[in-house]
C-alpha cells in the first residue's frame, strides 16, 4: 500500500503538464492585468481622445467634400 502511494506521488511529481498550465495562466494574467488597470484608470481620457480624433476626421472629410480645406494654413 505504501509503495503504491509512493509510485503515484512520484508519477505526479514527474508530470509537468500541470505546471505548464499554471505558467500559461500566470503569463496571461501578467499581460491582461496591466491592460485592465490602464483602461480603468485612463478609460475616460482614452474615450475622449478617440472621440476628439473621430470628430476631427469627420470635420476634415466634410471640408474636403465641400470643396477644399477652409481655415487651414496652406500655400
């Protein structure tokens, strides 16, 4: 009985598949957690920046469609 337990524990110790899974989960966590923290801390600023850029792009597209870029400093 004791020998069977030793064999099973030895086999479990030699199995590295579980260790690989833990390493992959930790690696994913190290990538995802900083991204989530950045989005939590700066989400409103990022949203405002993207909205501002989108509005500027739409404004410039409208100006180009209406016959040129008015108000821009060109030659």
